[in-house]
C-alpha cells in the first residue's frame, strides 16, 4: 500500500545520498582552506563520493514526479496563511531543485579536477584554491534550499529560521561517521592502494565530537525558540513527533546522535580507539537516518513504521551507491583490482 510514510523512505534516501555526494567535496575544501596536512591521506577517498550524484539525480526525478506523494501541499491552495507563499509553486520548486543540483554537480566536478592537478604548479594551486573558497558558500545555500523543500516546508505553515543549518550540520556529522566506517572497512580488507594512516581516526573523532556539540546546539536553539514562543502552528508539529506514534524514533535520535557520541568521544581514550570510534560512528549514522525519517514522515505525528519499504528501498539504493563509488575509485586507481 502506497502510504505517505512508505513514500517518505524515498525522500530520506535522496537527502542522505545527496548529502554524502556533497559532503565529500566540502570536507576536502575545508581541510584545504584551513591547511590541514592530513587532507592528503583522505581527499581522494572523500571526493569519490561524488559518484553518488547520478543516483541522487534519479531519486530527485522520482520525487518530483511523485508530486503530492512527496509534498503534501502539492495540490493545495496557496493562501495568505502560508509562511512563504511563493515557495509553494510546483514548477518553481522543480526548476530550482534541478538547476541547483546541476550547478552543484558541475562545481564539485571542477573542484575534483583542479584538486587532482593542484600540486603541479603554483598556477594550478591558485586555480584550485579559488574554486575551493566557493564550495562552502554554495554548499550552505544549496543545502538550506534542500532542507527547506524536502523537510521544513512539508507543513506549509511551519517554519524555523535555524532549520537549514540544523539539517546540514546533522548530515555533515553523518558524513564524517560514514568516512570513519568506510576507511575502517577498506583498511581492514586491504583494499586501498595507499592505506589511510591510523592517526586519521583520531582527527575524525575530534571532528565528530565538535559536530556533535554543534548539532545539539542547533537542536536546542531551535527547540527552545519553539517551546518559548508556544505558538500552536510551531509546537503542534514538534510535539506530534515527540509524543506521537513516532515518539520512540524521536527520543532514539537524541540518544544516538548526542548522548552516546558525547559520552564516548569526550574521553581521550575513546578518541584513540579505532573500535570505539567506529562504534560511535555507527550510532551517528543510524541516528541521522532516523532523524531524517522523523522529520519527513512524522509531519502529522502519526503513521506506521515502513520497515518493509525501508529494507527494499534502502537496500537497492545502498547497492547502487556501492557500485557507483567502487567504479569511480577503480577508474582513479584508488583500490586494488
């Protein structure tokens, strides 16, 4: 049965896949801009996630074609009660999403190409540095648009000034966690032509702790504003997720994305244990996927748990992503075989 909660699994897949495709390039851009020497150990591996862009594009087309299945307001009237009436025009939404994805895919591709030759000459380095400075700027703009379109404005009258930031901070933390597990699997399987040094786990663990604190800051800042204002248009959606049929998911997200990571990574011993870091990274990934689901499927505060749909859709998406990224890495001679 095609219910909204089942269809929302596709939306979650799109947001997660797109975030991974973007974050690999953004991560390398930031490491370059701050002059981190260890970027050379991970930059080719991280930018390999660019290969997920075609998968994200396919999911975007399906979601836009889904119309009211994806966006509950799709066929509704535009009224003065909507917080952003101009935003609720289907053709305007489709146009900006398609143009935005094409632009970001092109910009990221230019970054990857210039990164590959950045050490050849001072001129090549200067050209690479120039595009690297633009990556974070457009990432914030584009990620905010995606967060608003596919999550925040699913309930037309609900809005939060900090939601875009809260969403992409959360998703970038998921990328860091994914990178930890990815490096762990490739190193243990002896798949990489040039293995990633073990010291990188500690660097990533420190970033995970930082983004855990930034995540809970944006989480609390958003919730406090809504709770203090106590306006029904704002509180109904949040309280529905907190105490409705998806309440377990809501509180599980808080434990998986803050309680467990903070209680673990605040100790130096944990940040120097590959096993512990990997376990915390797994917690963050699961928590982020559940968080995306609760914000997308839980807009009414009710609904069934689409376990079957999640297993099938996420399984297919994960398999497609695996082959895309592996093919990209093989074409760049990053992995053996």
